[in-house]
């Protein structure tokens, strides 16, 4: 028994000495170098042959024609609203409505997106899935917010103060010759600040992007788990011709 205890103590002592002798690992430095990706790099034929069929299939899907645009739509063809911005807001409103209705039994009244989220024009001619990726490359999801009438008025002031035609749908802003607010109509009826409205927008704006801070205070949010890009593709698939124009959803009347 005594011999066993001596061996045990010796074993523990050696173990402690070894563990104390080892210093903990520490990161002393990080180094790296810039590797230019250019024609000097020789493609790997085995990798190229592996991905070739996948690339072919992806291109087939992206280039499949979904609809047709008679004219080029762009976000810069109007001062207060634009053809492409109107289309994008209309798509969000149109595609969000049935989903929100089925989940809550309530109606989406209006839609809002940000000017900067539109990244390319929709050229006249065939409209494809690739078009949707070029216009909307971001992974933005559609969300529906419950807004008080007073918050809707804040949104209107935000749009008036903007120096760009922000995409909007489902409501109308009318300014006077001096830029004074004359009317706000939602669904054809005057804004009622005592009512509750439902706004379809994107998660980027909900988080305060685009300086839309008035939306950050909202606590009643329904995430539709629906990418804006997918909404575009579904919309293009459903329509034969993609039509949009600068209209009277946001106007300035030149007569007093």
C-alpha cells in the first residue's frame, strides 16, 4: 500500500511539473498578402469541368423569359416618383397583400421602399429572373408594419424632405406650388390619424436604413419571410407585360 501511494504521489508531482512548464498558446502575429485575381492566374481545368454543368443550368434559369417590358423603366425619370420606383412599390404591395391577409385577416394599405435599393434599370425587351437579381441584388425581406395615422404622417414628411423619388404605393401625397402639404390620401380616402394602417416595406428600412428612423419605434411587425427579389420574379411570372409610369401618387400642383 505504501509503495502504491509513493507511485501515485510521484505521478501527480510529475504531472504538475509538466503542466506548469507549458506556457499557454498565444497569438503573436497575423500576416497576409494581397493576391491579385487577374489573367495571370491559370484556371484549373478540373474545377472548370466540374462547375460547367451547374453554371449552364443556373444561366438557363436566370435567362428564362418571364415577361416583356415595352419601354425601359428607371428610377431617375421623375422628380417626385419614377416609373421603376412605382413598379417596385407596386410589386411589394401586390405580392404582400394576399400573404398578410391569409395570416392575419387584415389588409395591407400601402408600401414603401428606398430609392437606393434599386440597383439597375429594367431595359425594354424580355424581362428575366436575371433582371430581378440585377435590380435587387440584396437579401431584403418584406415586412408589414402596423402604423398609427400619426406615424404615417411622419412617413409623409420623410418623403417630402427626401431629395429623391422614393418608391411608394397605395397612398398619395399632394403638394402646393410652394411645396406645402395639401393632402394625404390612403386608398383614395384622406389620412385619418385616429386609424391604424398597415405598411409593407423592407427589413432594411425597418432597421432604420435610409434614415427611416420613424419606423424603428414600431413594435407590431409581421415578417412575411419573402425576399423582394422573389416577389419580383413571382410578379413577372404572373403578368405578361411589365407596365409602369410616372403618375400622380406624389405630385406638386402648380396652381394655388
